[in-house]
């Protein structure tokens, strides 16, 4: 083959990688920021301008196929002529929280939504944004004739706005009106939210082609950022990914959409034909930053302090629910520190308790997936805090699995490029047929690009010690919040 490109249009920037299609080696890269967002909406033309800047200076010369990844929770609402009705609503828009509650009640509760589409409406979902639009901007809502996610819209623009509109399973599964379990839209939920039906894009398989530009450049199906990053990392069944931002997310690759009537698990589709169940936590690195500020240091200093303590933090347990919590569902609670004794009230023990509390909260989220039959044998740990020595020392034992810390790279863009190579192979009849369903029973094998360069950490001989730390944490958690995890289902 030849050369492919993948682009990641995040909330802040456009990043492009140009890769050798056979080996995945990065040949060159491009970057351009997005304009500073004024509130939770943006003119989608800004994404195109950023794309053009990132692709300048002949970056895409010789490229034969492009994959597009973008923020998966944005919404572009279009009129009957295909023009935006208003600025795009981006994923971090929290204005629709009350609209989400309205939708949950309108369908008959959380379990009804889980059964319908595998997720419970949250402020970020497209279906909730449509409800907010109908309630707050009825004139604009009445003009909406079709809706797209950001990656759908970008691919459509690259193709010259053809009559065919497409999306992929991953992007569709993040809307709140398409089910990863059934592979079908629920247009009645769009009508429930917006008040009328709209045109929805065709859902392509992961190796599908959205179309060709007049110059013959293939545009693949595209996908959401999370799905693209998982594909770029090369995670598969048995792998989970723990992402350490201010809040946390835990997701895994699974052959089925896990049934979770509580709605704690959001059932997304991945970028390979499988499923990507996700559990969110409200608190992750914000716990470390808050503790570091209290101790007059930074994250690196906090890690150094924590390593001066020992597993169990001299009996101190920090419940990390500083901003309430989603897993377990404790939206109105607060964090708390337990087990303080005169001899334990030292900076290093508090630092250790913060690290262990954050990781135990994320381990609870991993256990939610395990309880629904999702295998977790290896955990990829992402985010700047994954580089901290104290986190690396504690995570394998607290997670009960091998921990992989990948070298920083543009994994979402790499996943988009890998998808482009896959679609090119399928379009030209050179893809390898699926072997035993290894990449999803209906799809041929994706290109086998090398795994990400990583550090690997094993639970080791101290695993029983870390299991005792988890048990201590669980005992404190259950005493402070009786039945919280039983309510998770």
C-alpha cells in the first residue's frame, strides 16, 4: 500500500499523523489549535480552519486514505439545506443536566434507557442536547432537519457534502439514540427529545468507507476520540484502560454489550466491531492535586512523599469523593479522611492515603466491569499522573492486574490512521479475512501495527499486601456509605 493519515479534532486542537500503512510508523505530524471556546459551543467551521492549518505545508502529500476522530459528545444540528442551525454544542456543555433528568423520567426511568440504548442520558449526550434545544431555543429546534456528531460532519465536509451521510458504530453509540447491543437507531427517542423526526446518518462498519474525494482520497468511517485512542493503543479483549484526568474513566474491550440495569456502565461500541463498556468516576487526579495543595507541593512532590510511607498509609483511608461521585452513585456526598491517629498524622501518610484512595476508587469502577463478566487481565494507565512513581508502585496491586503505562503519543490520531489503512485494504480487496472472530465476526482483520511503546508493572509478591489495602478501603467505604455499591446493581 502506501501512506495514510489520521486526524484527531479534539475540543482544543487538531492533530494529524501521517503513517506508513503497513508498519504504522509515523512519517510526519501536524498540529493547530482551535479558537478559544467562548462557552460550551463553537462554530464548526473553526474545526475546518484548524484542520486546514494542521495539514499545511504539504503534510498530506501522497496520502491515500484519511481517518477522522473527534470529540464524541458534540452535536451539529443542520437545517434542510445542510447548514448549521446554530453553533455546535460541545461535549463539556453542562447546561443540559435538567434536560437529562427530564428524559430519564419521560421514558420511565434509568432501566428503561439502559434497555433501549445501553446508557442513561447525561448532559453530554446528543439526545440530551436535543432536549435542551427544544426547551430553550424552540425556533432553532423546529428548523433542525438532521444531526451529526463532529467526526461525521468533518468527514462529510472533506467529501464535499455528498448526498450520503455516514457515521460509525462508536460515534453512534455515544448519541443516546443508537444501541450498541441491537445495532439500530431509536428514532422515537430523537422525537421524544426534539419533538420531531430528523435525518440520521448511515452507520458504517469499522472497516467501512464513507466515500472518496474527487481526487480519489478515501475517507474511512471515522469514530469518536475514545474509540480511536483504544484502537491506536492496540487494546483488545482482556484489556482495560484507566484514564486519569481530573475525573476518571475506566473502559474495556468486550465481545458483548454488558447488561447493566443500573446504568453505571455505559455501553459504547468500539472501533473494531466489538463493544467498549465505560464506567466513569467524578474524582481522579483532582484528589491528588487537592492533597498536594494542602501539603504545599505539586504532583511530583506528592508522589515523593507518598513513597516515604508504606502500603496502607499507616491506617489512614481517604474516600476520594471530593465532588460527589458517580461510581458509586453518591452525587451529594463529600470526601472524608478516616483512621487518623497521632502517629499517622504526617505529610507522607496523607500523601499515600490520597494516592491509594484515588486508585481504590478507580479499582471500584474496574470491579463494576468485572461483575458484569468483562475480563480485566491487563490495565493501560493513561494521563500525566500515570508517570508518578507512587501511582505506578500501587496501581498493579490495587487493580489486581498487570499495569501498562504507554509512552505519550497521539493515540486517537493513530487509531484514526489505522482505521484508514483498514478501510483502504478492504476497499482494494487486500484485507486479511477474520480468523475465528478475532476482530469481530463480521469484519476482516485490521492492520497489525506494533503495540505502543510502554513500561510494564506487575503486581508482584506484594499482591496480598495490596489486597489488604483494598479490603481496608472497602470496609471504610461501606461503613461510611452503606449499600452504595449494592445500589449499583
